[in-house]
């Protein structure tokens, strides 16, 4: 069986007035150990995988240089306050109810294009 990744609950936050960046979230489950290595979208000039960390009580965000590890059979959440997709230089404002096409590229599995809804992510 070829490696594959299932995507669930894909959502991107609306862009506030005057802002051209936003976060996107989803749950990824790979059939075999894999890695999400990049994301692209026609909705933004840049799409990056970001990780959140807290050091000395200060939260910071940085691009993941090596991609996101996806252990086989385990749901891996991209969520607010944690690992997420950051869209920068969004080409047009994103409003509640819009859709954003995201193409996810993996180390082993075939790329997947998902249609993420624009809205508020579920609170975990």
C-alpha cells in the first residue's frame, strides 16, 4: 500500500482588516511514518510551517526548518498556540465562509490539495 495522509478539520482564520497574514490548522494522520515538508496556496505569496515555543515566559513563533514529523497512525494536530501553517502576503482578504486551497507536500506520500474553510478553529 502506498503511503498516504488523511486530512481532517482544515480551517484558516479570517484576515482582520489591513492584515495580510493568518494561521491555518488541521489534523493529519499518516499511514506510515512521514513528514509534511511544505505547503503552498494561490491565496498567499508565502505559506510556511511554524512552531510555537515558550522560553522564559515569552512565546515565540519560528519556521520549522525540517518539516513536521507525522508518526504512523497517530493524529498530528496543527492548532492555535502550537504547530500551524502561516500564510503571509495573503493576496485578498479572507472572510468567514470563504475557502482556501492548500497543497500539502510530504516526504513520502503524494501531495494533497485540501479546501480549508475560513472561520475560527475549534477550541481544544
